[in-house]
């Protein structure tokens, strides 16, 4: 959290995250350039320029695959949550790797054309009506444009300017970019493989992304059945004893909104589960220094009123809460963001 916008708010964790990420990129490129030629044989010998292009292209695909696996992995197992912390830096670095790949391609395959290389890229092959020889470059161009848009709007300034819901929808372009990359690779380099090692790795990566997202969605669906509703709008959440001190229970309300009910020092409070920063799952975080802390980027809120501590201005909606016997109930209608709601002592719950 910061009171003003700066290009990057560096700290030890970000330096470590980016350092490990950069080391991984360098190691991958070295292995691809110096170890993989014996594994990734081609129908015809390739020159160093093309091999470099394929190294950066493969690296970009692997990085994009890892980025898309982080989200569902964090929902399946909380131990992966630290990987979410600096994922935007991961995405920006992926964009630069993809740009390098495109630069190698453009300056080798199209630089010696009698026409402009950009014109040659777009119009040299127009066989869109057939699968064999389909101009797979168009999928790569689309994916790169998506990555450039996402990187250019990755800063918190754009999230504030566009509002988190709009920003979040914009950044779902990452999925279209990945589908385009899959098509780009399938119709491109996979057509020039005698050894199918890369094909197996490629298919395995794509299936991992699809499988992890499907599994995470299934878990979310199983744990998020809509709750029963009383005639006066109060919703059963859980038994009072089910919420550990410093943690929360998340439930889906009729209509789809999620509420996080926190136990702070033996008192219950309910706030929206969506962080005002990036809609991160507040209920998967915990109370630190008397403040609910988002597990994604560390944004904090007072659980009684949904407000960030001064001088920060972020706010989330709160919910009225009560105990009906041993059962915790919240009202289905959210209060305006920043509204104070008196916490409910657990001592009121009968044994």
C-alpha cells in the first residue's frame, strides 16, 4: 500500500521474487540454447537466429503457462499464495521475452523481403482458407498485442483510473492471449517436429492450465452453495465455533456476492470478501495488527468498518451480523463501504 503512485514500490520480497524469476528465465534460455538441440530435432537444420527466436518463444509460453497456473494453485493450496504477490512483474517480464521473440522472427524471416517487413508479415501469407500453411503469425501478433495492453495497464494508477471491476475484466485478456499462443504454436513450430518432446511439453502445459482452472472452479462451486434465507433477509453462515481467531469463513450470498465473517479477539464482524485493490479474497487472508490483510498484495482493512487505516482511503462494504443460537447470520444486503457495524461477541452464542 502507498499514498502516492510511484513506478515500482520496491521491497525485499519484490527484489527476491524478481531475482528468482530473472534467474529462471536465464536458466531456461541457456538450457534451450545449449542442451535442447539434441532433444528438439527438426526436419531441417536451423540457424542460430531461428534457434534464438524459438528459445525466447518457448520461454514466453512457459512463463505464460506458469502465470495462469498461479491463480488456481493459490486457491487450491494456500502455500502458493506468495506467488501471487508480484505476479504483475511476472507478466511484464513475459511481455519483454515475447517482444524479443517477435523481434528475432521479424528481423530474420521478413527483413529480406522486397516490401516493408511489417507489410510482409501481415500480407505475405494470406492462406486463411486452409489449415496447412495457415498464417499462424496472426495469432502471435494478437497475443503480443494483448500482452502489451496488459503490461501497459498493470500499474495501480490504471486500476484506480479504470476502477477495479473494469481493470479486472480488461486483464482477462490474458486468457485470450494464451489461447492465441496455443494456436500460434500448434500451427507453427509443431508442424516442424520430428522429435515430439516439445509437443508433449507443450500439450502438458496447456492441459495443466485448463485442468487447474477446472479443478479450482469445482472446489469453489462445492464450497459455495447459496445459503438459506430467512424471511427477514438474514442468512445462515456457520456455527460460531467454526471460525478460528484471526481468520474468516467465506460464504456466497444469494445473488453471488461473497461475505467474509472474521473472528477478531472473540468478536465477529462481516465484510465483503472482495479487496478494493484487485478484488482479492480477503477471507483467505488473516488479521494482522488488528487489521484484515489481503493475501494477494497486503492491503489492510479495519474489520468493523471496512476502512483502510489512514492515510489510505480504500474501503469495502460491511454486513450486519448477529447470532441466532449457535449460528452466525449475516444480512444479505451490504452496507455502504466504510460503514461501522458493532462486532458481535462470541460469548453471546450458547454452548
